[in-house]
C-alpha cells in the first residue's frame, strides 16, 4: 500500500543560481526549442505517490512517520497506523528478464550524478518556511517553526535519492549486543585504550549507498594445466628424492552465466579497500536480502543517517567486469579436476552482454573507533537485515609479540629436546 | 605439529627443519592472532553468495609437451583456486 495524501504546499526544487550565464542568441533559442526532449531513465522508479516535502500518514495526515524496525513497516507516531511501500522487485520487474538483458539499463536513481551541491532548500508545506536539508548525511529535516517532518522524495541531481531502500530490521539494542559480543571475544590482545574507550552504545544506524546489478555475461579463460603421468623415488646418498613426470596441456574454458543482485559500493570512500582503511569490514557483511527492498520513501530514513552515492555506473563498470571474471573462474573451477598438478590461467576475457543497475540504500549498524597512534578508523559493522557481524579491533603490538615469542620459545625448546634426544 | 617435526627428522635436513620450528611458530602465532582481531583478509564472497545461473561450461584441452622428470609436485603458479587474481585481459 502507498500513501495517497497530497501535501498542502508545493516544495521548491533545489535553488538555482541567480545568474546562469549570458542570454542565448536567436539561433540557439530556436535550436533548443527544436531539440528532442531529454531521454528519461531506462527504469523510472520515482515514487509518484509522494510529493516532495511532506509524507503524510494516509489515515490521519500527520507527518510524524518513521520506520518501526520490528515490523519493517512505516508507523505513524500520531495514530499508530502502519503501512509499507511496494517491493521494487515486483513493482519494476527487477526479478525477471535477466536472461534477455541487452546493453546497459540504468534505473532513475542510478543515473549519472550531475550536481555536487549537497544542501537543498525545501519549502515547508505546513507553514511555508524555508528548510535546508544536507543530503550528504540526512534525507529528512524538521521544520523548525511548525515541527512538520520534511522529506527528500524528489529525484535530486546529486545522487542522494536512490531507487529503493531496504528498511532496518535489527533493532539498536540487538546491534549493540552483537557488537559487544564480537569485541568481548577479542579482549586479551586488544589495545588497552580501545578496551577503556569501547562504548558499543555509540553505534550508529546508517544507510549506505550501493548499486545492485543484474548482469548477463560470457567469460573465457586460457591457460596451462598439468596431469601427472608417473611418480617415482630415487636414492641420493642417505636421502630419497621424489620425481614426477607430467603431460602439459593448453586448457581453455568458457561459460555463459547470469548474476542476480550483485551488490557493489556506491560511495568512493567505502569502495577503497586499501591497507589504510577497514572498509573491507563493511564489505564483508554483504550480502543483503535485496529482494525485499521497497520503493523509495525517505520516511524510512527518519532517525538514521545516510551516506550519499558519488560513483556512477561508468565508474563501476571495471568493478563489475572484475567481479564477473571472478565469478566465471569459480564456475569453471569444478571442470579442472583432471589436471591433478593444477592449472595456471594466463589470459581471460569477459563480454558483458547486458546489465541492469539499480541504486539502493542498505542498512548497516556501524560502530567506529579512531585509533590515534596509527590514524586508523576501525569499524565493527552489523548487517541490519541478517545480523552478520564483522569488525576490526585494534591490537596491542607488545602483547601480540610477547605471545608470539612465548609460542616460538616453547616450540624451539621442544625441537632442541628432540635433537638432543636423537643425537 | 610435533608429529611433523618428528617425521622431519628422518632426513639429513631434519636439524634445519627443527630449528626453524620456533621462528615459524612465532610468526604463525602472530599472524593468526592479528588476523583474528583485525580481519584484514575478510571480504564479501560474491562468487558464492550471489544468485548465479550458469550454462554448461565449454572448453577443451590440447597436449603441448611432456615433462619427463621434475622434482616439482605441482604446476608453477597454480591460480585455479584464486579467482580474484587477475591475469592478462583479452579484448
């Protein structure tokens, strides 16, 4: 069900610059008038039932609406009515047609980011006041005059509004417990300062931007494989040496496959998996049950922070191809059993026949700890749908080295004892 | 581990193997603990955790040569299980 209320006022689009260049010449004006209209997105996912600005409860009209995590539904805090948006999987046919995908199909929320202004100004439909929303961190704001909740539902050119949102399922208390349990298993060698400053209650619910991709591809691989034909041992002094004989083959494999809901990071800060970050932690809590994502409604974000998408489809094509190559390699792996001495792939290619890109906000409970001496930001992240937890706990190097030296010394002692005993 | 050390004493190189047990154990302990705390090696296993529908794999093999005598027990540079190690891209 979707709400069908119409807000009393019209929201204003992001404010334009008062000066937009010199006036056009007559020829330019005529050319602009004759030009074809701008092509729309391949999949239009705009939630038409919501006007920009006020998301009203369909029963009582209140804008005090937020997500109720235990039911994954929107709840009106005024009359307690609950409802939810439609699943995008059925609404936009995202679960079908992957076998027939051609070219690059991009949903409206995944289109190229053309604006970099995070701050948009909206006019409150309740009282007419101008309210500023910083879309880099939030998609809702309360009008400071009349307390209405204003929502960013209109497609913005800065990548802040996705096609779909997957609501939080895990409550904050459940997330805190999971983070506490994760850290408590890693106390002995944890950095003393981390142990002292660890406050899991500081966990933050954040919607992170991802691009969810359906793709149809063909991958091909060429390499060498070896099959053992004989094995024998020869005496060399007191030692026996094992020798092998083998046939060497040129091996090629190709496979056509489709992938459904491959999920990649849509923010550059999260997509950097370099040694100086712990972004791999957030990556590890994938996958999400993206099939349950619902149409965009910024009321799902009330009370949570959000991060804005800043990567386009073009930026992520190499990431898609890389992941498709890996998937293809895993698919052909089972056909290599005959090469008992192994296979060395030397060349590969992937032909992406078709892909469909949808942008989504996915829910993460995130605890972060900044380690000052190494300037490293450590994350403990909880998948707010499945509960999968992963983290990075700063270590005490002296304790770790002491433990390693203790084990090494014990082993060396045993080795010395054996050598003396057998001498 | 101790069993392996005892087994290693059967050859001439046994003393070397045994003396390396201490440093090797120390390094292994350090790295296993470090990885347990920091999880630097973890990432999303999209090859396994994504819905994939594949056609039957096509391919063939062609014998190119024979190795009649080698001490190597397997092929050099086996990367068949390391799916994320990229090799030369063909266009």
